C-alpha cells in the first residue's frame, strides 16, 4: 500500500479514528491490528518472516536477561543473530545469487524460480532490511544491559511491525520507541492528540508529499531517459542525469521518512529524524551524519565502535571505516555496484583522514582565512563527490557506472545546444521548469532548516499564524495542482522500499 494512494488515506483515517475511539488500554491492540493489516495488504506471506523475527527476538531477550550463564547467553545470542542475518541474506540476495549461478553455469540454472519464490514472500519480503536491524539492535542492547527486555509480547510486536516506518525506516531503537508504546496505554487522549503535535505531523506529511509528487517523480523521468541511452550520452546530459538522480533519491527517501514521522505524530509518537540537510554537508563524514541517520548511527553503534572505532590508531580506524561502508553497500544490495558505492564512500573518508593529517602537519592550528568561501567550496565539492558516487547506486552494473562517469567527464561539446538537450531528456519544457522550481523551493527550505537547526515542520509551525497558513496553503495548492498523481498516473514506489 503506497503512501501516495487513496487506499492509504482511507486506511490512515480508519487507523487514527480507531486508535482514539477505544479506551486507552485498548490502543495497543488497535495499533497492532492495523500494523498487521498494513503488512498483510502489502505482502501476505512476508508476515510469516516478521512473526518469526518477533517471536525469536522477544524470547531470546527475555532468556538473556534472566541471567543464564555467560556461555549459554553467548550461544543463544549468536544463534538468534545468525538466524536473523541468514534470513536477511537468503531472501534479500536470492535474485543476485540466481544471476551469478546462471552466468557461471548457464542453461538457465537457478536456485529457485523467482516467480515461484515471490508468490511465497521469499524474494526480499517487505521491510525485512529494516525490522531485522531493529531486532538485532534491540537484542544487543538488552544483552549489554542498556535497558530491560520488554515483557509484553504484544508491545514488542507493535514495535517491530509499526506500519509507518516498516518499509523504509527510520530504523527505531527499543529504548526510544518501546517507552512511547507504554505511554499510549497510560496517557489521556488530549495528551497524545494535542494540536501542536498533530499540526507538525500534518506539515511534515505535506512536505513529504510535495518532495515525492512534485520533484522526485519528475526527476525520475529525466534520469530514466538518460540512463536508458547512457552509452550515447554526452557530458552535459550525463551531468544533468547525475544531478537529477541526486535530487530524486533525496526527495524520494526523505519524503518517505517525513511522511512516516508525520503519521507517527498523529498517533502521539516521535520517530527519529532520518535526514538533516545532507547536501549541505562539508565533507563525507558530515554527509553520513545527515543522510539516513538511523542507519549510519546503527552501523556506528553496533559495528564500528565494537570493532574499536578510532581508538586503536589511524590504520585500524581506516580499516573499520572501509568495513562499515562495505557492509552498508551490502545492506543496500548484493550486486557489485552497491558494494562499489559503499567502498567509494569508505575510501573517500580514508582519503579525507589523510588530508586532515597533511593539513594539520602543514598549517598546525593556524587559521587559513576565507572561512566562508572555504566552507562553501567544501559543500560544493562534497555534493559533487556524492553525486558521482550515486551513479554507481543508480547503475545496473559497475561497468555501466564507469561508462557513465567516463561520458560525463570526456564528452564535452559545449553548451551551444543545451536547450535542445534539456527537452529531449523525457521531460516537456513545462514539466522541467516545474521540477526546477520545486528544487529551488526545496533548497530554500533546507537552507532555512540549516540556519535554524530545526526540522522544516517545526520551524514552519512556529512561524506567525498568517505566514504559517500561507506556507501550508501554498504547499497544498502545489501538491494538488502540479503533483503527479490521480487516474491514469502510475506513481513509482519509494526507492528504499526495494532495500
């Protein structure tokens, strides 16, 4: 069930209405029912794998907390984590393994026929990449004594199956979300359904729909057109496609997170913020503090720091960085281009470390000057680097990505015919300028958010009442007038649902 569908609007209205219609002790049951309905509607067989993860993780955490001897605890934790990871690896990478075997041995040989596997939820079950990380993080936290194991099976099931974030995050932590689940059965209706929270939630949803339906959908058309003819693309068209894909994936993924946060607020929940103006980052490390924050912080807390982080010298730190980003690439997909994308980000941070060391050796603590100019150039360089790395993420193979990069840097023929090139990229002139206007508005919103250090929904809500409503009415008008939706339009799903 897509967030931009009429079905979801009806489903959400029913869920919110049912949630607040029952006595407070019944809210958890209503929420869990709608979580199950949402999940089963999207992928009926995949519910089996979610249930297995819920049962195994909940039971294992309780056993670990009871204080079994150290050896048994380690064996049980290891078995539980291994099961979760094997399940993720088998289902997520089955298509990749089939392709490798087919190319190696030929004759159409496959582990299992994908059409048959898909019918039984065996090919990338909905949400498995996200709820698996939530389950693993919860179990590790309990084993470390960070917080007690959840005694209520139903509350834990609601945590792993919460429908707004199950398909594309944000990835929640037990200590952040389970406490909120306890509160919904204790707080009065007006404490959860308060005006400030609801309005900020609706504004977040409105911004999310604008990013998806106005910008991301149009950017996708241009990107798909250029990538379909990538071998013949010149530098200008390839550069435009790379830029628009950077915009597309940001608007697509951040919009899902915004809508999820907004929907959560309608129920009285605060989900973690997943994006903080990532394209204003001054370097790659800063970028990953702003992009997919729930994943990058998960990798930091459960892989990077346990490996030693940066505490054991520069060489170990660089090894850990490369390993973490290799795992990040693998989490996104088993195909070589995703591994290359992850390694490029890791290698970029290693190079960044060497640059900092060299700069420190040459200049020491001295101020070089021109700080604002240097900061602006750093932001532009970081954006260009990330944009080039996205080419690997979008391409169907490493060789395709290499050709795209080669064409982008070596086929310059001037900008004499730039207008003709623009309007042969799949977008009509009007649609192109709507996309550009949307990007300009998005840049302005992110710039204000960067200055205020607040998420857009919060600072928009805190504006004077006439200004707030003017902004909201403008956004509503823009979504309904120029947003791509309705009869005859087939909206593409959110990109990160595939991961």
